[in-house]
């Protein structure tokens, strides 16, 4: 949660044509696992919902941070302290609150789904930011598998977004078959 909230617009890029974001250490950013950075391919659903359009809007406005409206909480100085309350309130008002399911459970679910799909442990650990603890992976293959392989595993997880309304959906719907936003180019 903290790593997602501390993303900057410059953390978004492409590698071999694949949209990615970097979770990294920098001013106002940290990674708890102690690694320098990690590269995550962006799930096809986030592309479809318009994440890259949002990033571009933020860049055009000159915003450094992807979520500049979220402030650090006074207690620990973390963004997640403030967001946790907002996310809890949102779930209650939308009627989807379950006290056993917090934001972190999304990460747990991601790991479980990858494991059940037989995703290699090395890829799961790198995507989740866990330490490898294996000298072969850590020292003899520091970059890990090709980004295309990570993208296949990430996109292989089916996520129902049918009840999520993209702020960019109206633009696409108004086109009546003409693509105003070429979402397919990000797949």
C-alpha cells in the first residue's frame, strides 16, 4: 500500500513496449525489503481503466506525485496511515466492508492466485518485493526473468472490473467504434 501511494509520475515507463512502473527508493520513497527498485508490468485492466491517461494528466499538470492529495499521517509519517482510513470509509459507504479484508488482503490474494496458477516462486517474490534468499537468483540472475514473462503472469490473473467505471470510459463510448483512446496499444 505504501509503495503504491508513493509512486511518482516518473516511475511510469515502458520496457520492450510493455507498460511498467518502478517501485524505488528516492526522496519521499522507500522499499521495506531493502532492494534498490523493482519493476512491475501494469495489469491489462489498469490500462483499460485509463491508468496511463491519468499519469499523463498528472504530468501535464506538473505533478511529481501520482496521488498528491494524500498526506502523510502525523503518527508515523506514512501515506498509508491516511489512506487506510479513507479506504475503510469508502468500503463502508459502498456497502462492501468486511473487517477481515483490508487493503493488504489484495496483496495476499495476488500471491495466492499466482501460486495456484503455478507461477515460479522467483517471479512471485520479485513482484511482491520479497527477498530472494537464494544466492543463485540473487547474485547470478539479479534482473530475473524477462519482463515479458512477468507481464504474462500478471495479465494471466483475471480481475472483474465490470463494476468499475473508468473516468475515460465516456470518451471511448462516444467514439462509436472509432478509437479516441487506443487502449489496445497498451496490451
